[in-house]
């Protein structure tokens, strides 16, 4: 954002939308081995460049990449609670 001189903005911590916006970047592991995004129920896979050596039950991701399949990249293992 800084490189392109774009304004950095975020939802205020006290806003009702703060946690809603975080949930939009989450995905849950399905029985099929694919992930399902919380935001729009898209089936995705962990990107091959992901550093995770296992498939956690929940991830939060920074990038959604389309190609031969849909991938999430820059992921972090999180607790479902």
C-alpha cells in the first residue's frame, strides 16, 4: 500500500464490523481435503508455496489466487474457537 501511495485504512477495533471483516479471510478444512472460505463458500486449496507442513482445521489467509485451481496463499494456522 505504501509503495503505491495508497491510504492505509482499517476498521476501528470498536466497530461491529471489526470481527466480521476478519472472518471474511478465514477458511475451514472440509472432509474432502479442500478448504471452504467463510466469506463466499469457495472451495480452495493451500498454495504450494505455503510453508505449512500439515492441513490445519482453520486458516486465515491474505491472498486468494486463481489459476488451474483456486488457492489461498500467505496462510496462518488458527484455532476455530
